[in-house]
């Protein structure tokens, strides 16, 4: 499958140097969700379900890590909410199973019971529910796998050898668990250490290039890449960036934008300077630039971002080159509010501001 990126429209942006002397472009959000129900540091991680049947009816999931999971439409309107407990991160994969239809596998890290939770929906059913503008995750997941650690981040994947997989990171520790799914349930395949990290955070899996990207926060602040092989040998990660380079403070959420089957961009939340770093998807993962999400007349700027997600697909509406969704850790507008939310940004703005 080919992906095409338009570079025709040019947006007016401004730039300045941050403490790391990297030039940071300023773009503005297109929409924002209502505030989550929980006060304080609660909103955390988004995941975008691309509706291949009716793209304009795609669904965005967002976690409230103190209570559950929200569902939003492309206008950032709430269309559902499920109280599930302390759901920290969420990610998904949609898989075409041929004659059996297309299904979506939605994974979440459940800190209330220390589990990896999985919901499975037929895409035709999700399409019908999205058109009704009313969809919430089922209160009971299709499957649960009990972890051997305090769960934190999660990322889903579809691997050529292992099929449907998910990785979960450990809270306040270096462990990462790799899980697989088959029709009988979830199975723990492997556990490894993210280079003795004090605190692994976000992750994203590149299905085609078979590469796992993990951010390490707290003591060191590093983004690493792990190549997946049949031996499941995770002993030789590649350091993409750290605080001596273009990362300020904690690297948090990380996501992947595709320009072809194998090419594209890695987007990382550099939480310390409230920016987002962009790297080449292919090794040696060159740093390509950074951007911030500034104030507009109706939507406040973005700070202290935890989770991010992006898709490349044409969604119509405001998002012809895909959608970037980020958690806003302050949501501070004209006055500081007590609850956080998520911001929606056209990825065309990122493309044009950084001349990607």
C-alpha cells in the first residue's frame, strides 16, 4: 500500500530557541475534548481507531488513568465513557482477516488489577456504532492477562512472526513484558529489561520494520529502539536520543506516522520543554525538528504531555493528511482548570512547519 503526503499548503508559524538550542516551530490545535471527570493528573493516553469503512466516523479513545476510558468523534465531542478503573495507557490494531472480516484489537494497561486488558470488535459493528455517535468500551474486556509487575505503558502490534502482540512497561522499574493473542486468550511470551531503566514510559511498535520504540523517563531520559527477532533478543538497543541531545526532561508518549509501508516519522513528547520531537522512522533515526502547540483564539496551548497518537489516513473534515492527538497536562486557557483534556491537531501543520 502506498501513502501520499501533500506539501502544498503552507502555514504561518513562528520559531524560537529553547534551552537545548533546538529550533521549535509553533502550530495550533484544531479542536479539544471536554475535560475528563477526574481532577488533577488524570487524562493520559489517546488511541485513534481509523474507520476504514467510513473514515469521517473514526473514533478516538482517551484514558482517564483514575477512572476509565472515553470515546470521542473527530469533532472532539464525547460519544462515550466506561468506568474501568485505573486505565493508564491504551493502543490498538485493526487486522483484516480476509473472509472472516476485519477486527480491531484494543489493548489497555489496567493498574487497578495489574492486567493487560483486550477488547475485540468487528470493524463493521464499530462503524455502525460510530455512525450513531454513541460508543463506549464494554465494561468487561474480551480477555485479560495478569501481569507479574506494576503495569504502566502499553503498545499494540501485528508482527509477521508472532501475530497480534502487545508490550507493557513497568511502573518504577526496567521490565517490559511482551504478550501475544490467539483465539484462546492472552499469553506472556517474554520479559526483558529496558537497559536497566529506572522508569520506562511510553512505547510504540513498528509492525513492518519490526522495531519497538520505548521512552525512559526520570533519571536519564532516553528514547531507544529494539529490533525484534526470532530469538527475542533485546540485549542491543539503539539509543535514538537523550537529554544530552534534543530531549528536555522526561520523554513520554511516542507514536509513529507512516508515509509508506516502511518510511515515516517518530513523534516523541519532550515533556520538559513542552515540545514534540520528530525523528526519521528508519535507522539511524535522524532528528528532523520539533514543534509546540500554542494558543489560538479559542483553544489553549499544550503543556506537560503524557500520551500521543497519530495516524496518516485521510479523515476528511480538517484532517486530510492524518490526525495527531495529544494529552494536555495543564489545560490552562484563560484560567487554570482542575481537569485535563486532549487536543486534536491536523498533521498537515506538522508536515508544513517542519518541511517534512
